[in-house]
């Protein structure tokens, strides 16, 4: 037996800007083919158009901030340059996927492939200080996003008194800038840039090449006109280039649920592999003495400061009021954003129906739970998952001095009538 369905919905692009079309086929094994293990196989496909506006709103207007004080009086400063030509960001979404149920519905597998194209990408662009204003929203160009999503669930044990489920999902995607305004480099906030042929989250800065073992000075890479490469200890002579991006190679989670009679246990683990975070607060707290009036961070395992000729070190020589610019923006402060996090563990007991009926309630349970119990990561900041500040998204790539997600333990009792 095969069932087919399709749907479509839309709205005027000038006013609301969204449109979608989808279709799917359900294939049941009894009439289509004789594979006893498969209970149901569904194929899906969709195509849609979605429009986005800047977040927060008012990207087309001049904005002012009342945060500066002069001679005891509060004054307004130009915070954002308006853009009357700003338009919607249009995302053309294409998706194809399949859903499989097998082994008497104990196994569920979902696989999706997507290919999305964003036209008139909206971004907050950093402006030259000569303009008197820091930033402006622009439609900077077009971007292509492609990736896979896998979701797997399996019931290991299913009996009257015991059930055990395992779940796993993983996603991977890549993006590339197809074009920009005048095919030029568009400088973004967070030391990033949109450049045709590169990831839209690419970091655009000087490439850190470690410490010179002879004199303890920091070194950066120079790309010469003839294509050769060399090193310099003068920050302003180093070449500004693409040195990485924030996009992870893959990310996902693992979860398990175990029930033994009235007792239950569940746990979830999250992970992300690849991508970088710029730990910009290290410019202040890991500054080689450039900011001696700030507390300096403790050296991480494997880090070493240069002290004498011949030392192979990760950090330049320290000096009071250091002015060699080694702490200025460069890939020195780019760190691996990979992590594995035990997000939650919960153990509880559901009171039997024979007991709850006596006290005239529908159900009741008691549990103990732990959240964010530990994180495995090489990131030296507070938390690679919380790293970005100022209301940015997880992978904006800028890590500030913020509070981490707290580790919590709780004891609870729940009931329903």
C-alpha cells in the first residue's frame, strides 16, 4: 500500500514573504515489497521561501545610545547608521528526507538532506571609525548552506516491567559565500568577514605563528606578493587573512531512557566537534603585561611563557606595560570550540496507581536530577556553549566574560489530578 500527500501554503512576498510546498509518500511493506524487518518507509520532499528581518528590529533606522557622560551630563551617541535601502533576507529552502520504522517499530531512523540558498543576506557590518558610527545593517550578498541530519532511536528492551530506549542524533552542514556587494570583502562584527568562496563566519585577522625562541617575541605570518610566506614580529606588517571559522564539523546528542517497574532513569549528552571561538577577553587577561592593572589568567595545562633563549613557548616574554602588540586581535586567541557535555541525569520513582487512587490523584512521582554536571573541552574560557556574549547566538564566535551555565542538583515531587 502506498499513500501520497502534498501541501502548499504561501503569502504575498511583498508583505510577509514565506511560501512552502511539500510532498510525501508512505510505503508499507505488506503490498509493496516483502522485507519483513521494515514496517514503514516514508519519503519526503519540500521546497519553501522564508523571509527574515534584522534582529533586533529597526535595522533601517539611525539609532542612538544614551550611555555616554560628559561633564556630568548624559549625551546621545550615534550607535547604528540607518539603511533606507535595506530589504528582506530571502531563504530558499530545499529538503529531501526519509523516515524508516523497522523491527516491529522498535527502530526509527530519520535522514534529511537540505540545500538552502540565502539571497540578500542580512548582516551587521563594522564601519570605519572615520564615519563616526560603529555599524550598519546591510544586505551583503548570497550564501549557500548544505548539510545532513540523522536521527536514530531504538528500543533495546520492551517488556511488561522493563523498557530501555536509546536515542542518537547528529547534524553536519557547510556554508559558502556565493557573492558579496561588488564581490568585495565585507567586514563584519566579531572580527569576521564575508568573502566569496569562504564560510560566512570566517575570521579575518592576522595569523599567529607562535613565539620566536631566540628573543621571546610574538610572530605573525606575512603573505608576500610573489606567493611566498615569511614571519614578522611587527604586528602592523602581518597580513590580514582568513584563519578559520565558527562552523562546527558536526554536532548532536545522545540520550537514554530506562524504566524498571516504577523506577526510571534518563540521561542526555550533547557534543560539538570543530569550529573556533575567539576568546577576546584574553586580550586583557592574557596580555603579556600590556594590561598589568587587570588580573591575569592562570596558564592552562600545556601553556608556557618564554623566559630565556631557546625556550619553546606558547606565550611571549612578559613585560610591564608591554607594547609589542602581541595581545592585539589575531588567531592567537582562536580556540577550539569542541566539547562533550553531560547535560542532565534524572532518577525517579512513579508511585503505583493503587496508591494514587486512594488519595484521589491521577499520578505522582519523586525524582532527583543533576544538570550540566561536567564538560570536556580544550576551551580555556568559561564555557564553549555559552561563550558568545551581548545576546549573540552560540556560534557567533565571540566569547566574553559571562557566567557559565550553572551546575544544578534538584529534588522534586510532581503530581497531577
